[in-house]
C-alpha cells in the first residue's frame, strides 16, 4: 500500500528556525486545570489533567520592560475574557482591556496573571474563575505545564548549542551545534507539579553530580517558563541548572551569567538515514556530491526530514545546513537552499520504504558506481530506500486522545494517557522495527487488533513519516495502528486516517 505522506502540522521546529508557538496548561492552587468548557462560554477549574480543553495558546501582545503582556486563546479559538464585574468567560473581546494580562513570573516557577486594565489578578476558588482582587495571594498563582509533546531538545541561546547526555560519564554537556544525535533528545516528565528530565538512555538529570537511574526527589525540578518556550530548571533551594566550565557541563549553581540558564524547548527533530537495495547508505562526499557507498551511518549520511503541510513536499537537509536538490543531467547534489523548488521531493511510502520523486518528475535511484540520480520514470526495487530514524532509539506516541502506554486499569495498551510509555525500537530490516516494552518484553497483537506488552516473540512494525514529527504505523496484521475514541489502541485501519497519525 502506497502512502503519499499527507499529514498534520504541529509545533516542531528545526535547529535553524524560529521559536515555536507556546501552548500551556495552567494549574491552580488545588491542582486543577484552567478549563475552557465546550458548552457556552464557561471557564472552570474542573479539569484533572491536561487535555484539549485545558490547553491555552499564549499570545504575546507587547513588552513592558522585563514584563510581558499576553492573551490566552482556548481550544475553540476564543479568548479568555474578564467582564467589568470580574467574571471570567471565553469569547471574542470587545476591546483589548478585556483580554490582556500582565504575566508575572515567580521563583517557584508559578505565574500570576494581572488584568492590564483593572490591575486585578486571575484567581479561582476551586471551582469558579474570577478576577476581583488587586492583592496577590496563593489563590492567584498558576503553575504552567507545557502542552508540547514530551520528546524534546534543549537549545541554549547564550552558547548556541544543544544539550547532550553522555552515557559513559553520566553527565550532560551543552556542546552540540546541530541536534542530529540521539543523545540530544530528552523526555520531559511532569509529575506532582515538578519536572523530571529523562535522557535518551532513560536516566534522569539530578541535583547530584551524575545522572540518576530512577526519578526521585533528587531529580525533581521547578520548570520556570516564559513565552516563546524559554525555560530554566531550578531546585527547591534556589539552585539553577546551567552550563558551567570549559566543557559547559549542565549542573546546579547559583551564579549564571545573564540569561545563561535559559533554554529554548523544541520538539525533537526527525533525522533519518536512507539505505539502498545494495545495503549502502546515501551519504555526502566532497561536500556536495551524493553517493550511496557507505556501509555504516555517519554524520554525512543523516538528513533532517522536513515536511511542508501546505504542499506535502519533503526536503532533506544535511548537518551542514544544505538541502538535497535535483540538478542538471538528473544529478542530485547537496547544495540546495530551502526556497529552491529543486529541493522539493514527493514521498511515496510502501511498507517502511520510501520512493522519492524529484522536481523533474523522475524517481531517485543509484547508478552502478553509487551516484544518486533522478532518472527512473516508474519506481521499482532499485528506487526504494529503507528509512531508519537516525536519532531515535525509542518512540513516544501521542494521538488525538492522548499518549500511548500501559494502564493499571486495562490489560491492553491505551491511547488516552497523560504519562506515556517509551516504546523501544529494535531495528530489523530497513524501515522495519520490533517494538519492545520497558520491561524488555515485546509488543504482541491479538486477533481483535488490540496490543499487549508481554509478548515473547518480536513482531514487525513499519514506520511511515507523514508530516512534521508525525508518523503512521503499519502493524504486523497489515492494518494501520489507530487510537480509538474509547481509549483502546487498535490495528484495524486499511488506510491512514486522522486517528492513525501519531506525534513522535
């Protein structure tokens, strides 16, 4: 079954792009979430977890010195508004005085939101939300939780590098200009109002000198957020995580240089390698020439897989920030720029393998000497490339209803969870993976299309990239994996629908 890679867009950002839009949940003093109800224009704090109704887009409208004026946009495209009597609802503002709040940051990581016009604070009594008091208290403080997918990278603007976990030394360094390494990925776990930063090797950043094997009080940090996904991590004693020393080791301290502790939180980018039928990886040689000659993955054989949701075009960017482009005589060169039409390819997927159609309408393949060219009118086995995720040894999948994982209340895998499982990827043939649970057992598939995590035999799953950090999963029974509204994960879809698309 061929799939053309049509997908949905999210807030993923590559290393050379601007900062993403910021979506958050806001938790009150009682541990409940600010909620935009689906009925009427009601706003409550009845949400017990971060879902669609509890997600707010933070729009910066102006700066006032070091303070920021923001508006909060709910899931139905309506703004958080304050009426003259102090009542709070969602709707379209009659004037900016109704919707603009002064965002104030506190050392605990919490926020207060003060209506710019009346100088009154947004607060809740445990059920209702209102804005009547000018004297701030604990009832006016809101803890922000990022609504972004939890698999992230951390970019430090001061040093212009990404954080990288070192499994050998159990350290984290801020030393990587381009985040193509698996070690640059982290999972941001949010538990009981605190954040735990999990490495790609499933260890945790700790207050101690080295990484910890399990989450604990030593790995719990306050996440101090401000608009544009800028954040730093601090402990209960006021210590801050920031790069220190010549090697820029990420550790606790109390005297960072100005802004040095701030990181931009971005989605973990999707880097891939391409393997030919002859079991050779597509690589860059002599700076710009594209050959399939290497028998192992190197930095010159990984590409950032970019997707334009408006045109469904795919672009492949090298670690040197150049794009693959179709040039004269059907050749493929690594000297393209992002806006050139010759850098756009059409992707066709088939059982985990990809066919790439170039600007000239021909499909990419290799000559006997390994040179990559766009010459085939019709794709065949010689034009199929096995795709492997170069910087992911595990998946964290989020669909329409939540994350995929195990639940103590069900014996089959669910797709509506708040706290996700990490699905370990064991590469098999090109484009095919075995899924393994955290306890080292394999995913199993029942005859009714449900999944469990206590299988003893490895099954084959095919991954097909469908957009920016979006993929579809072809299960061993030949059907696509989808999230059912009931919360059950199923493999029963003959084609890729919206329920079959997974953020990863």
